């Protein structure tokens, strides 16, 4: 989705401070500058840049009249906000009880072995991130995954192997 | 052109409904996308408009489009509403789900929509509150607090600015009813919120939806835009969560909407008195609010006419996990757990014996089949050491290791703790370690600190499993009574129920202690 932005960031290009300030200013025009828009704003920034760069924190803080500590505290509280870019693809495997009851552990094992990654890691080539998710609300047809933006139910190690193969091509 | 109905519910899409819909469109059908009827074994389900009415086929693969359209597909179900899983239900809240185009205002109106709002607006706010009180409706988010009384408190609270917040965080594993409703009948939730707004004097509402539900977010936003002029001057906005389970707790949710860390607030003050931005606020679960249009259009008594004891009306029960007929089963309270799991659910999908069911999500207790005669009722479940919660039932077969599930409950609590209180923040991590040692079957030797000469009041010897289990119970006690909210306070339910009902999974040491501690 944000492949080009991500690629740039992975390449170590960290001179985005002006970029960020401009985008934050645009968002404030849209959303207003009250503290209540902090989560929507962070979601929008992450949507646009792929992650919440530490350099965004001062820009957001001054736009919403908050301290940097306030913004940093929020960014680090919520599991969704990442401070590093994702891989180009993201595989999220459900780890919650109902999927466990249907064999999620075996699927997770296949994924970690096949990708050589632990949960939460991104492959060194930036191709794929493997993540856990705790319930997608598809609990009668697990094990479930989100592969990029596509939900997939009834995964077994064989289908997962095929899906991962598609991503790696 | 033949009209066909295919679900675009996230669960149906995860099972391939988009490809089926595309194949049908390519074959010349007029495809209407609906929500899901709620029996996932049948998805992707296709219903074809035929002279005798809507005829269902399911599950259907994309390659089967032609067979479906000429009516010869072997998975022909006939009238889907007559399939026993649906025929046995009593749908008050989910009548339209899976039947209509979720975003069609015409469909909604033709199927009874907006009548509750019209009725409410024709009466003074107090009369609308009285109708909800008469229905006996209790909060469907978990705690079961009477909705009418909550609304009364907000109504009576001084102040001209009030809010309605819909809790659509649905973080519990084994639950998906909120999602189904938001994707399949979003106007119903909007109508319920507008009625709440009228009743308590609020002109603004927020729907806080978890980020794991992208389909529901999209559908709700579009529905809000389409219904804006109908519910005006009431204004609605979707807020998207950010992956924190604890934000389902109502005060953490308020902080999250305000733009803060989702930390639980101490009560009092109740949100009904000082909630969002310090104003009187109704916070209700999706299912509580979505039950309201029925109550206002048909009358509180019609809703209260079915049910069990003090649990009135219907509950959208969700059958999940290793179960054959997984899905949404809306029914009056009082049905037994065994009927739900065995008769309606059909037992496990794996075909193996049921070993345990967890009711009410990650904070709910595990029950063995020997307790299947429990009636589905708030009080009966509380008396049995559990809770109904959001009415998700997760079924496990005999391959599950209950010590592992107890460990998972502690691990989940540690992962999701907001960090405000010690028993939850630290206790959950100590709980994981304790259960790990029990699983490993290793006696725990005293550590370096415990061996220090100044540590006088401490056991220095090796701690055998019996003592570890006693310590685990003690820890659960501390979490239960020392936590500010139900995340830390209820995590002991799955842990202790696993230990009490399945001691064999915790090693030989568990059995005698559990009977001694039970008295
Ligand atoms: C950790 C935790 C998570 C919760 N998650 C939810 C949830 O996802 N959805 C919900 O409606 N209520 C949830 N609740 C319950 C809410 O705090 C609150 O009781 C509920 O939203 C009130 O609405 P109701 O009266 O309509 O049930 C949760 C509570 C706790 C302690
Ligand atoms: S019990 Fe846990 S989640 Fe609840 S307030 Fe305390 S630390 Fe936060
Ligand atoms: S537990 Fe995996 S989708 Fe709900």
C-alpha cells in the first residue's frame, strides 16, 4: 500500500521532518486541533507513511498543543502504532482462544519456520512482517489470518505454505 | 436478469465470497451483497431469486456459478430461513441481517426500519426510557447492567451537553455479533443510538470500533453518511481503536476517544454522571443499542415476554471455536449450555469429544460437559463461578491442554494490561511464570534473594508443586480483589476454572489441593 514511502524509510532517509509538519498541518485543517483527534491523526499518519516516525512526535505535539511526552505515551500505549516500518507484506495470524481451539498453534509454527521469523519480526529484505493478532471476529472458521488487507479463514499449514509462497514470489 | 444475494460479511469474504460474487456477475446475474445470515458452515452462501422465493445454496465455490443459476447445484438448501439452525432462533435484533442490502435505506425501511425512532420521537424522553426499563434489557457488553436505569441516570444528570458512546470494541475471542450487525444491518445500530440520544438529551454520538474490523468501519461510516438527514440533529462519528483490548472497558474507551492512553479511570464518578469530556454519557454495547429499535416499535413488554428469571429478551449467542455449526444463534435466555453446544452447535467440528467450553471471552470461565445443564442466564452463570459476558462460547475438543489455556489467560492479561494497578500488571506475569513451572513439573528452588540472611520470613527450601498451586490460588485472589477493572479482576475466572475442573492437566499435585481449597 505504502510501498514507496516504506522503501524510502528503509533506505534510511530520515529527513522527513518538514514533510511531517506539512502533513500534520493538512490533517489539522481536516480534523481540528483538539486533543481528541490524536488517535485519528496517528492513524492517518501511519496510513500515509507506514509507521509513526519518532520525528512526527514533536510535530503532532505542537499542532495539538500537547507535550511530546503525551504524544509519545499514546504512540507507545497502543499496539497498532509502530515506530518502525513494516515489510512490504504483512501476515497477521490470530492467536486467540477460538483459533487455538481449531489448530492455530500448528499454523503459527509453519509460518515461523517457513519465513524464518519470530512473531513480530520483519524479514531482513523488508519483504514480509509476521505479526500476531488477538481475534478478527471470525472465530467459528479459524485458524484465521489477515494477509495484507485480505482476511483468510480455515487456514491449515498447507494453505498457509501456498499463501506465503505467493507473497515471496 | 436473475437476482442473487451473496454475503459481503468479513467471514464470508474470508471463505471466498468475493470470488463467488464475481463469478455470478460474470455469468450474468444481478448480484446484491448482503450481510451474513450467521451460519458459517454455509458460507459462501448464495440465495437465488426464484418464482418460489429466495432459494439458498451453500457452501458454493466460484466454479459452481452456472450450477447455482440453473438451480442444479447439489448444496441446495431451499428457503434458508427454514434451515433448522435458523428456524429454531428467535430473532429480535438480527431479523434483517443477511436478508437485506445493508446500505440500502429502502431495504431498511421496507423491513421495519426507523419505526422505533419514529415512535420514540413521538413521545417524551421519559416515556422512551420507561419502555427500555419495561423491556428488562440488560447491557450486552458483559456486566449486564439494566440499560433503562443507565439511561435514566444520564437523563437526570444536570448539563446541556451529553453524549452517547457505542462500545464496538468487541475484543473477546469467540464473539462476532457486534461485527455481524454492523456489517449486516448498520442502520439498526444508528437507529438505536438516535433513540438513546432522544431519550437522554444527547446530540452527539461516537461509535468506537476496533481496528481489527476494517469491513465494519467502512460499512458504518457509509451508513452514517446515508442516514445523516434521518437522525439529524443527532450526529454520529466512528472512532477507530488501535489494538488495545482494554479500551473495551468503558472508561478506558472514553480516555481513548479524548486522545489519551486507554487507561481505566477509577469510579466514581460514573460515566453516566461525568463521562466523555466530563459530560454525562451513555455507554452501551452494540447489541444493547441494536435491541432498542425493536423495543420502541413493538413495546417493552413484547421484548420482556421471553427470557428467564431476571434475564429478559433475547441474547445473540455466538458459537465459536471447534464447533460444527459455528455462528450466530439469537434466542431467548434460559436455553441450556448443553443445548447450545451439542444440539444447536452439533458438538465439535473435529468429531472428537467436547472437553471444555469457555463462555464470555478471555475473562470467562471454562466449563466441562458435566455442567452443560446450566441455563443461559446472568445469575445462573455467576452462581456457577463464571459469566455470560458478550455471550461467546468457544468449544474445545479433548486435545486441549487446560494448563496451557490457563497460562494463555495470564499471558493475555499481561499483554493487554493498562498498567494502572499492580495485581494485574505484575501479577499476570508472575502467573505465567508459575504456570510455566507447573507445566514443566519442576520444583522451584529458592532464589538468590530468598537465600539472603535478612530474608527471615520466607521459605528457604525448594517449593513443591502443591505449594506452587497454593501460590497460584493466592495470586488469583489478589488479582480478583485488588484490581481496578475486570481485566485483572476476572482473569482468575479462566485460570481457576481450568484448575478446578481439569486438575489432571496441571500435574498430579493439583487434584488434592483443589478439593481442599474448595471448602
Ligand atoms: C477489559 C474489559 C474489556 C471490555 N470489552 C468490552 C467490549 O469489547 N465491548 C463491550 O461492549 N463491553 C466491554 N466491556 C464492558 C464495558 O466496560 C461496559 O460494561 C459496557 O460497554 C457497557 O455497555 P452495556 O451496558 O451495554 O453492556 C469490557 C470491560 C472490560 C473490563
Ligand atoms: S486491572 Fe489491569 S487493565 Fe484494569 S485498571 Fe488495573 S492494570 Fe488496568
Ligand atoms: S479467535 Fe481468531 S478470529 Fe476470533
